[in-house]
């Protein structure tokens, strides 16, 4: 804490005290000398006055004693008393007999105790009386006593004035000196002190001391200049120190060759990334990338080229991956560490791994020499494989070493199950990209039955993938993959085209059925989806009423306005819209009212446990009632038993679909089924 600056500590006050002290003492001493000298003068003038008086009356007094004339003597004495200061006057014979005499008391005055010791209360003068002709003969004596009070008072008055003026001069001088000192020194010094407190110790040269005006060339100016020069010098020294420190820091924290963070820095960054992933509940992948056979590249091409290759790898990784989601580092001579943040699953990490492998394996040309390199990657996932940075890095490094034993230019996940799953999924994705061109898809159709009339009113088209090796792959397996990589758009268009073609064929064969086609959320987001659908209808020359599109609740929740607009256009054209899997999503009344929807499909999960699970039964009932009140027809999906069918019919559900009636069928089988179903119906009616 800064001590408060007490006024008594001001230099100018101290100067004032001293000056006042010295001036007062000097004033007192000088006045005392003056007064003493004056006292001497007063003393002398008293004596002189007495001598003059004696000289004045001397002859008359002598005459009175000579002629023994006591009348004259008394006259002389009385004359003397005209003077105020005479206290006693006496003319005596030589034998001491007084001839004439007068006295008056000493004047009373308050200052006597001061002046009496100096001048004595009274002064005695004795004059021997003799005649001019015979100076040796003494006829008598004249005694005069002078009261000193009168002269002493005048002296004292003068002395007081002398002391007072001496002290006044001392005070005025002291004050004048104080003001001058304050203006010339204290005030500018205080300003300088204030300016000094504003100097930033970290950057002293940024804010130098300000010199108060008018002191440029005096001692203050010199001092401020010298101090400012010192501050600038200190600032420069500090800057040099900081730069040196930064350099040392960079050397330790960053790899000299590639400029990437060093292993130590990487561990810190990894910890921070892990904290973030933990907080946001994200998955994080740590990839350790080892260049394959880097030793032999070094031996063949030399260390200089080896260094250049590593720099190129670092540059390529930095450019390809970017800083926002990735943390890059050089872990060892030919090893790089890559952290990928904000993931949902290992599948995304596998994609990144592919990108890394691709960018490293691009041919590099050095001094006319083409060099190809590959790398092998080990991947560990947070939080599945490890939660601590050390363990995670260890896992990734081990995996990388292990992967190198099985070959080059590939990646491997730490956990075998994930590794296998991701590998399979990647393979499936690759196969899927060729499925359309390879004519591996076909459609099956599942009849939809009107429970009241017991007639087949339509069919849902469902895709099937006949994989050349794996056989039939269920749509639940590959549709999500196609949705992620966007190929669902092309596949969905194919389904639509195929279903419309089929509807047209069946119409020609006098089997005019409504075909329901599943429309993925990704498809609905396509700006051209409405035109694509309408063009397809036109191409196959089928009325729009023949087509129903099944959309899930989630697919229009992402961009409600856009979805509403598109569905309205489709509906206006005559296409009916069904909400698929109703009851599993938001099931919000608000959007249902805004949507041009004609059908609600109760998800098969609620039908499966109908009459067994109370909750599911209640949900199915609610959806049926909701359909009634909103004037929407409800389709029960996944009806497998006669009990379910009976219950739904009783409850007022109009349409149904499920294994109880038929599994999804190939077109030929579907035709046979329809023929058989209606045949049975006719027989029953008969
Ligand atoms: P979804 O639209 O809910 O289709 C109904 C699914 O229930 C079909 O499975 C169907 O075979 C099955 N199913 C029908 N009746 C029964 C039954 O009585 N019991 C049981 N347990 N299941 C029954 P599938 O064909 O495997 O299709 C699964 C999902 O794949 C579909 O569910 C749909 O979301 C999607 N999908 C199928 N084909 C396409 C398509 O062409 N395009 C798009 N975008 N998605 C499709
Ligand atoms: Ca469906
Ligand atoms: Ca469904």
C-alpha cells in the first residue's frame, strides 16, 4: 500500500519551518542587539541630560550655598522639579546640612520589573559646588536623583517595535521563500512523481515521464531527461529479453523442421481437446501417422531430401485438415499426431484417415526426382478406447505399430470390433456406389388393404439390394449410409421412376393401384424434388392420384417452411402425402394442421404389441382418434395377426398393411396375390 503523502512531509513545508525558525532567531538576535545598543544609548542620554541640567543650575546652586541663601536654594530645587524625570533634588552644605530639598515618589509602572534591572530604578548624580575663581574650595553639594521610568518606557516601546518588525520580516521572508520553493520545486516535483506512477513497468518506454513546462533546461529537466533515457533503455532491454524468451519457448514447443507443435506441446493441446470433447459430449479421434519405410528413403535420397519430404507432409496435412477441427503435431522423426474433434462416431475418423493417406501418397518431386511415400495410421477413440491423453496416445501408437506389421498405406482402429464395423461400413458404402449401375436394386411391393371393403387399395414400394457377395442387404442397413453420403438422392429417384413405371404397367393390365413411395429427408431437402417428382409422373404418363409419398416427421422438422411449401406443391398436383412411422417422432398437432397430409401411418412398433402392451395400445388408439378428428385416414403398419386386424377394424382404423395380409412381394407375385385376394373376396361374398 502506498503511504498517504502527509502535508508535513512536503519539502516546501520543511523549508518553511526551517526558514521561519532561522529568520525568527535571526530577527530576535538582531532585534536584541539593536535593543541592547539602544539601551546603552538611552543610558548615555540620561547621563547627558543630567549633566546638562546640572550645568544649567550649577551657578545658581553655588551662589545659594556660597551666600547661604536657602530661599534661592529652594528656588533652584523647585525649578529642577519642572522636569518630570527628577525624583529628588537637594542642595547641601559640606557638613551635609540641606539648604534646599525636594522629592517626589518613583513613578509606578508595570514594566519596571523589566527595565529596572537594566537602567536601575533611579540614577544618582552628585555635583560638588565650587566657584570659578577657586575650583579647589567646595561650598556644598548638589544631588539629583533621576527616575529612569520615563526613558525606559520610550526605550521599551522602541524595543517592542524593533522585535515586532524583526519577527514580521522573518515571517514574510519565510512565506515568500516557501511560495517560491513550492512553485519552483515542490509542484513540478509532484507532477513528475504523478507521471512516474503512470509508467508501466512492463513497457516503461511506452509512457515516459512528462516534464512540467518551463523546466526544460534546469535541474528538473535534466533529471527527467536522464530518467526517460533510462526508461527507454530498460524497455529495449526488456524487449530483447522477451524476444529471447519467445525464441527459447518456440524452440522447445515447436518442431524446428516442420513448425508443428512438439510432442510436449501436443500433449497439452490434447488435454485441452479432451476436456472440450468431454464437456460437449463429442467423440474425438487420435490418429498417429507413421511414414512407411522412412529410414530407407533417408538412406536412398539423403537426409536433406528426407527433411524436405517431412516438411511437405506437414504442409499437406496442415492444408488438407485445417486448424478448426484438427490439432496437428510432429511426435517423432517420421511420426505425426492428428487429433480430430467434434465427431459423432469412428466412421468420420475413418474418412479423415483416408484423406490423410491420400494426401501423403501423392507423388512429390524434388530436384527432378519423383518420390512416392505412404503412411500407416493407428487410430484411438475418446472416450471408447481411453480417457487420459497418455493412454490414448499410447493406444494409437501401438495400433500404428501393429498395423505396420500387416502392410503399408492403410489405417487401423485400436478396438478390433470398431475396426471391423467401420471397415465393413466403408466397404458397404463403396459397394453401394456401384449398386445402381450394377442393377443390383429391385423393388418389392406390399399391399395395403381397406379393412372395411377388404379390398387392396394400393401398395408400398420397398427397395431391395441384392449384393453380389453378401446377398440381400436390408434397407435399414444401407439407406442410412446412402443418406449420409447423399447417394439416396439418386437411389430415391431410381425408386420413384421404377415405382411409377410399375404403376403404369399395372394400370395397363387393368390393375390401377396407388403406389406409396418412401421419400427420404435428404430427398425432400433437394430444391428440385417437386419438379423431379412431377416430371417422373409425366414421363410415365400416370395420374398424380396414383402416387403417394411417405415422409417421416423428422424430415420436415429441420426446415418446416421449406417442407410445407414443397409438400403443398406436390399435394396441389394431386399427390397424396402420408406421415410414416407416426408416433415415434414429435407427433405435434401444430405441424400436422399446417401440413397437407392425408394419411397417418401408425408405426409397426405400436401394432406389434397391440393388446399386449397397454401403452402401445393407447398410442395406437390415440392416433386412430386423431386421424378421425383431423379427417385423415390412418394406416396400421406391420399387422401380423388376426387379433390385431380384428381390433383395428373394430377401433375404426381404415387401412392396414402387414405380414398378416402379405409380405412385400416381387411384381409377378404381387399380381398373383392381388388376383387370389380378390378371388377369395368374391367367393366369401357369394
Ligand atoms: P418403412 O417405410 O416403415 O417400411 C415398412 C417396413 O416394415 C418394411 O421394411 C416392411 O418390409 C416392414 N414390414 C411390413 N409388414 C411387416 C410386418 O407385418 N411385420 C414386420 N415386422 N415388418 C413388416 P423394409 O422393407 O426392411 O424397410 C425398412 C425401412 O427402410 C422402411 O421402413 C423405410 O424407412 C426404408 N426404405 C425401404 N425402402 C425405401 C425406399 O425405397 N426409399 C427410402 N427412402 N427408404 C426406404
Ligand atoms: Ca414407409
Ligand atoms: Ca413405417
